[in-house]
């Protein structure tokens, strides 16, 4: 015969269960992750220097497309030096081979850019490997199991930087940071005016591109710096 007290005991056993996942490790405040425009030629090194000197930047992603590796490496090298001088992680987008050639701090892989395990074997244990996971919890968990150092969710807002096929909601950041210690990056159309919900939801990094490079890069970085300085740890 069913005893109602059994239900009470079960409820008591579950009481506080969710609280175990409430940031058992206090995560640092969100940080800025700059992504390059596609054109990094000409005066772009000067613009990058201004941006990096305007406020705290955790990482810079070198993202160029449809360019042979020799040309990409020539463009990357002065940018990599600027980052190294300022202790900013230099991340190569898509290409494990270019990351290895440059001795980059990391590589960021899209879903079609290879397996994190293969990237780890090629680049070694200390290189940071990030994986684009769109709006998918399944892809994020798979990336974590494959040894990624961070996962990236987005696009959270409309963006002209790249074609958007996936729209993510801030709730995915809250879900991830509640259950997993691995850092998460929010990306896609993020500006100083719309970033607060992503910070509140638990983003460890804000990946930004157009909102910095489509205008005054120093002013944009200062605006993000002010926002992040006022943001809460989570």
C-alpha cells in the first residue's frame, strides 16, 4: 500500500539538490574576447593596438577567410606580437595548421573544422581549444567530453559579421554555467547596450567584433570595460 510519508521522504531527499549546482566555484567576472574583422591588412595593427590599450581584453581571435596560409601568417604575425606584448591570448579561427605554424595560444573550431581531440594531438596540452556550439546543449556537452577548453554559444543577436543560422537564448548560458565548470563564450551581435542579459545569464566571455571594428574601437572597448567592471561575479 502506498504510504504518503514515502513521498515526503523523497521530497526531503531532493530538497536542496538544485542548490548543489549554484556556482559551487565562484566564476570570475565576464571578460572581453575580441574577434577580428575579415580584413586585417593596412592600418589594422594600429587599430588593434588602440583597442587593446583601451581596456582589459582576455583574448583576440584572428579570423580571416579564403586566404592561403602564407599570406594569413604574414598578416597574423604583427597582430600576434601586439597580443603577446599585452598578455592577450592569440586565438586562430578554424585552422589547426595555422595555429601550429604560428605557435598560437589557441584555436577556435567551428562544427566543420575538425575534432577537438585531433586538434589537441596536433597542438599539445597547453593550447586553448574552443568550439562553436550554436544553440545546442548536445554539441556543447560533446565538445566538453572531447576536451575543449571552452564552448561558444550564439548568435544571441542579429549580426552582419557572419551568416546567422542559429539563434541562442540567454538561458543556455545559465544552464551551462550551473552544471559545468568549463568556460562559455557568448557571441553574435553583442554591443555594450545589449550585453547585460548575457552577463547576468552567466557568460564567462563576450565575443565581439562588429560593435568594436565598425566604429571607434577604443571607445567601444572602454564602454565594454565599464560594463564588465560593473558586472557581477557569477
